[in-house]
């Protein structure tokens, strides 16, 4: 699904908000999450998941092509942990699956 | 700085905070703002549940991965269990999102 499909779906699912405002809202929602996470806030959307930053220690890495060692600086990476409901729902169509909860 | 100070400086944000920004910046009323936020996440969830990945420029891509079953352990009791095969959601942040994180590191 792309942004334009998302806009179309959000327009048809409700009656009051015109396409222009739906489109603006999507941009704003994304910008708000990006801004929040970038400035160090954890972002928790109940049922859907949580965005947060994970700290990565500085370490030695290798260029896989040349094999030479490079220094990797400490940095943050963006982490998304799916929420319980989303984890369960994506497995709904897989009847063989029982939900062993794993925290990783 | 203790973990608690860090938390107070950057408290978790939620749906309600996004709704507030829609009210302030786009001029939606409270009910509309809540509806936009809820629909946004609902539609992404629905797409994933129907096995479609979701790509939003400037944000990232939500993908699905099928994991095989594998042996695991109950970390509390140490007993061996089989983790069944399952489908998981992954998120890859876009390059633009990743660049913004670097600003935070200085």
C-alpha cells in the first residue's frame, strides 16, 4: 500500500473530512512521529506498536568487499516493536500458529 | 543523568499528542483529529493483516516476514520450548527518517 492508496481508503472510510485534509493529516501524522522520535521521545501507539531509538555501541566493522577494517561510531537506530494486537492479527490467517509471545 | 531524568525530559508520546497537533496545525476539531489518527493506524494494520506491505515516503516501509519454527527457551525457567512458525511485522525507516536521527546525535 502506498500513500495515495492510504489517502483513498481514509477518504472512503468517513464522511466529513475532505481528501485535502486527509492528505494534510497523513503528512502531519508522519512528520509528528518522525520529529518526536528524532528528538528522543518514545512513541507508543496502543495496539499498533512502539517506535523508539536503540543505542548502538561504537565498534569495528569490515568492508565486506575489500575486507578492510573500519571504525563504526556510536549511533542510534530506529526501532519498531509491533504491539500485541498487531502481532496477533497478522497471524490470524495462519491457523497453525499459536501465539508464543517473544520479546526481542 | 539518571534514567528517570531522561524519561521526564522525553516522555512517551501517544495518539492523543498527534491528535493535538492535527487540531492545532490543520484546524480539525477533536473528533475529526481522533478519527484521522485512528484511521491512519487502522488502515496500515488492515493492509498488513491482508498481507500487503505498506510504504510511506519520508517515513518508512512496514514489511511482513514469515519465520520458521525454532527451538527456544523459557528465560525464567530455562526449559526448552518450540517457538512455532509465525509471521512478524518489521519496519524499515526511510533514509530521510534516519538522517533526522543523526541530527539528534549532534
